[in-house]
């Protein structure tokens, strides 16, 4: 199937779900969230959501919830932000005001499962004009550690802007196009903050952390240092500035669902200079907070929240 064959044509800000079977179901159980259409009032719980932040770590999503609550002036000193998905150990979900934060685990399969249920949740809740942003960490290529990369285009390990989904034993290629205006808005936020370097570049999404990313330190390695450097140089020439493991399916599923989306990842190291993290815990923790700060600034601007809040 050629790229872009699955089109929705939606432009009214509503969430698009292309599954006729859902209409005949008496109940839709969002199993990995421990939520359901007959057990929970999803519109009451989530209809006001306008911003969704997703990231790999449950701890990081809780930290962002607390951070954005403070930034938006919604922080109660005695507030507890319960995990909405406490009935399952697969994902964690937190909500404060119009912001929903959800963990997605590591790798394409994990985030894809989460996105299926998140998209249906937003659809059942009748949410509109939602902006969905993945924040995370990544390996950089040719840029200094700590740089925040806003993804222009997610590409696969062959530098092609596509996500391959196997359906009924056949490959379906889906577009990984992200919202260019949103990416530029986030880049502008980085310039306004002027606290760390923020750039726009292509992000390579791989199926593996070790061999798939040309690392030399896995349990298996059949290539040389020169082979690795040649491959990373090819990636850089193709516009790739960082590597992670979720952006392709994230971009593809958001596009199919008519959701405005972006990927914002900080780089923890330059992969052309090494494979293992050598920075201190304090430095790495500072790096990991940068996507949160950038997204927080963007949300505050969109909600017209003053700095004094």
C-alpha cells in the first residue's frame, strides 16, 4: 500500500478513528489503561483535555504533571496526582487541568498499544483540537549532548520517512509526517527560553537499542568502528540529528487520527563519539528536564498563562 493511502480528510479538530467494528461493540474496554466506556464516564473525565504529553517513563510523566501544574498555577501544596491507570502496571496516566500525561514504555510495540487506547479514549471522550507531544531522550548525531531536537520528520533505519506496519501478513507503509507549524512553534519557544540549544532535525526511529543503532557495546556486533562511523555519517547527511525508538509509529498514528503532533527529545550523547553514557547523574537529570521545560513553555503560551502564575 503506498504512503498516504489511508487518508482521513478531517479538518475540524475532532479525533478520527477508522474502525467500523467499534460501532457494533456494546462496550469498549481500554484494557491496558484499566478504563472502559461502560465503567467510566470518559467525557466527564477527559473532555477538557487539550494537551497530551507522552513519554517512556511513568516517573517522568508524574514529574511533568507536577511541573506543569506549578507552571499553570494549578498546584495545590497538598495535591496528590493519582495514577488514573493504577489498576494496571502497563502504563501510568496523570491529569491536571487540560493536560494529560501518559507513559508509553520503550519501543514501537509498547507505544503503539498505548496509542491505540489513547486515541480511542480521546475519541470516546469527544475531545477536540488536541495537541499531542512525545518528550524523551535520544542519542545525538553530530550535535552536542543536551541539545533538544524537535523532529521535522521521522525516518526509519534506511532514512526513509515511513512506518511499516504488518497487517494480515502484508506490509502497509504509513506516512510519518508531523505538524510543521507545531515544530516551528516549539523551536521558537526554545529561542525564547534561551536556556539550552533547540534545533529542528530528522529523527531516526529504530527497532533496537544496540545493533539497530550501530552500537559496538551490545551482546552481538558484526561490524567495525569504521562501519559504524560510515553509517552515522550517512544518517547525518540525510538530515538525521538524533536516534530513538518510538517516533515513526507515533507520527503515523497521530496523522491517521487527525491529531496535531510533535516529538521533542533531548540528546544524552553524541553517538559519533561513543556509545555509553559517561555524564554524571546530575548532568543527565538536567538534560532530561529540558523537553519538559520546552513543552511547559509552549503550553503556557497557548493558554496565555503569565510568568508570574
